[in-house]
C-alpha cells in the first residue's frame, strides 16, 4: 500500500470515528454536557499525555504553555471547549441535525475568515459557494423563524479555532495536549463538585454506575485517536483530498440524526442542506482542480530542473 493510500485510509477512519460521535453522546445522554465535557477533557489529556510521554516529548507542552504563544493557546482552549460543549449539548438535546449542519458550514466560514483576517483572495467558485451557503442559512432562518444558532456557533468556534492554530508552531498532538491541560483544573473541580453531589442527584456518574464508568473513558479515545489519524493523513495526502473526505464526518452525523435518532427534518432543512451541499460541491471541485494544477506544475518544474542538470 502506498503512503498516499495509507493517508486516505487514515482520514476515512478518523471521519468514521468522528461521525459516530453523536451515537456515543446520545447513548450517554444521562451524563449532562458539563460533566461529559469534563470527562472528555481529562481522558483526552490522559491519552495524549501518555503518547507524548512515551515519545519523550512531554516537555514540548510545558514549553508551549510558557512561551510566547501562550495567549494564542489560551484563546484556542476557550474556543475548542465551547465547540465541544455545544456539540455534546446539541446531540443530547435532540439537535444533531443542526449540529451536522454546523460542520458542513465550517469550511465556508473558514474561507470568510481567511479573506477577512489573512487577506486571502477569493476565487469565483469560493464566492459562489459562500453565497449559496449564506442563502441556505437565510432560507432556514426564514422558514423556522429563528436562526440556526447551534450550527452557526459550531461553525464559528471551530473555524476561529482553526485560524488560531495556524499561528501555533507545534505539532497538533502537542498543541491539543496543551489545550486540554489548561482545561484540566476546571474539569477536575467540576467533577469533584459533581461527585460530592453538589451538582444534583443526576450528576457524578463515574464510580456510581459500572456501565457508565466503563463507557466514559471512550470519550478520550473518540477525541484523541481520530486526531492522530488525521495528523498522519495530513502528511501523506493533498489538502483537496483531505477536505473532500472530511465531509464524510458531517454526512454520517446527519444520517445518524435522521435515520437513527429520527429527528424531524422540515422542507426548510432540506432546502438549506441542498444549497449548502451544492456550495460544497462547487468549492470541493474547485479545490480539486487547483490541487491537480499545482501538482502538475510541481512535476513540470521538477522535470525541467532535471533536464537543465
């Protein structure tokens, strides 16, 4: 198997795990979102910290938290913790369809942030994609009488988080470990609060229920393992391929919400999703063509350089 095929397989596996997230969080819906977020933070820290300890790279986390990029890491921590909390709460509250919409919108919000914050030029297909997605959100807002705040919040927090991470000169596993390390004291305090019964009788599940106690550590695995797979894939496949395959994640979330959770979906949802899927098709096709053109130019430059030698 070539390195490129290994990369594609890795990103597919990552998206399958991410796409199965709603089923996991709905299964544990009796564990409230704040408590689940605390467990997700601590178990992710345990897994990533263990990997870095085995690789003898744990010192890189301390260096990142004490260095010049500390402020950026702290802000990224706020954004990713908000994103995780909104997603968990949405799935547990019967809004998995809207949560999947957020991750469809995310690439297009990222395009807007690139334009506004980094001065990136927008080609015609990108402008058309953003316009179609905006029209879809606008029609959904009109049809439902309220803006899809869950979807917009998920897209905005994750796109802003991704933009911040562009300026962090550390491998993904190191930066994410630093983020959950910052969140860990708050998570520990909340779990102690819950375990003492101060958060009410429906909190403090770990150690109280055997089945839930065995299920809760998996939140670290479904967070950490796909990120490792995605990082592995990012070094082996093109960005266009990475972006296209990544749409498998919200598609699985959407199908789970509609076919498994039986969440209602109106004609306004279908219209909005149709426009956004069309926007993503245009955006992905343009990215694919651009990637192929860059690869051809790279091959041509390499051939020319060889000929000159």
